[in-house]
């Protein structure tokens, strides 16, 4: 059975299946459902909540804040600083704004959303200050390809714990070189858009395989990412679909099934630029 927790390079533990929040907080009519879905996920053990100052211009952080109110200690909270804010001072200021929206006094994992114009050493200096002050428990990056990771490793004092990248059965480019590099250095891989924002679920091959296993296409897509040792963070505003996604933790994929999946969704045979959304 896939493990429910992973120990990061700095010794802290994080759930291996989380919940995304992109597109939450955009409309007041769906707010109740979004909060109910996140809370259901927390109750079911998907206590990792991934958000960002970018999502709904802070609106998603507010939804996440409301969902975790009264249960902060159960949650592993991830948020991200926009590259345009990621200067030495700007990172701290953006972080404090995120704290307010989230209604908490710490964030478990703080990520640089993608590479921007500020030098990495500035951003990481700010992350180190937050770490020293106990305001974050770990930091990392997102959308970093191999060359970015190699450069980042010159400035992060070995402290980058996570790289959050687009990864799913239909987008396996990171398996060429990035995934192995990260594994070797114990940098955990969070898989964003694990359902390719539902595009993957329309694949006839995935549907056929899921039917064969008497599970849903979403469960198969998530179970495969768990098997790969990555941390999928599917977003759902539906309690029913959160319950469905949670069951991915109970699925073991036998080598024969993995082989068939490789046939339908072949691994890369050359270097591809990092896929992003
Ligand atoms: P995703 O999780 O692949 O797909 C989300 C979509 O799938 C939603 O439309 C959701 O609809 C639907 N869905 C969820 N569970 C389902 C199920 N069991 N069956 C059918 N449909 C299902 O896409 P994502 O939101 O782009 O990625 C997940 C999270 O990763 C984001 O929310 C965000 O936190 C993070 N992310 C990070 C970056 C980055 O640059 N670091 C980029 C993209 C995403 P309902 O809500 O109606 O269920």
C-alpha cells in the first residue's frame, strides 16, 4: 500500500496525497462547496493543502484559511510567493500577507512559484530568515527544470525540500532527467495538475484500464503518481470527488498494470522542456 507520509530532507513529515486550491475563491457561490470539500479531505487524511498568493489574487488562501480554522494543527499548509514579489524584502512582505489571509502564524512549506527576475540568492535568503524565525518549517521551489535546480543548489544551503512540477501520466517529461536528479538529492516531487485539469480523464486508454481494475480514471491517475513516489495534489470542490480521490491511497498497482500504462502513456525518450500550466 502506498505510504501516507513522506519524510522531507530536513526531517519533517508531509502527507503524500494533498488537495489543490487553484480556481477556488473566485466566486462566492461556490465558496461553501470549496470549504466543505477541503474539510472532507482533511477528515479523510488528505491534510496537505496547497495554495498560493496568486490563486484568485489571495482568494484561495482565504478559502483555505476558512477551511482550516479550528483544525490548523492537523494541516500541512503549502503556499507560494509570486516571482514578482520574490526579492529579499518582498518575499517576507508577501509571506506576511499570506499569513493574514490564511489566518495562521506559520506555513509548513513555502515555495517560490516559478523563476522570475530576482536573483535566487535573494529569495532564498528571505526563506532562510523565515525558517530561522520558525515562521515556515521548510521551503522549496516550483516549476524548476534541471538547470534551474542545479543553479538553485548553489544558493539554498541544501535546504530546498520540494520541487512542485506538472506531472501526470500524459506529461512524463520529468522522468528523462529531473526526477532522478531530485530523488538522488532527496528533494520531494509534488505533482501538480495530476489529472491534467480533467483532460487526462478523457483518455480512452486510461478509462479502459480503470474499468479493468474496477476503479475510476482519477483514482488510477493518482495511484500511478503515488506509485512513482510523488505527491499528487488534486483539486476538487466536490465532497464526492474528494472521497473518490482519497481512495487512491488504497490502490496497489501490479507490474503488469504499470507496463500496460507505459504502453498507453510512454515515458520520454529524449529531453523535453518542463511542461507548465
Ligand atoms: P487537477 O487537480 O489535475 O484537476 C482539477 C480538475 O479536476 C477540477 O476541474 C476538478 O473539478 C476535477 N476533478 C478533481 N477530482 C476529480 C475526479 N475524481 N473526477 C473527475 N474530475 C475531478 O488540476 P489543477 O487544479 O491544475 O492542479 C492541482 C493543484 O496543483 C492546483 O489546484 C494547485 O494547488 C496546484 N498547481 C500548482 C501549479 C504551480 O505552478 N505550482 C500549477 C497548477 C496547479 P471539481 O473541482 O469540480 O471536482
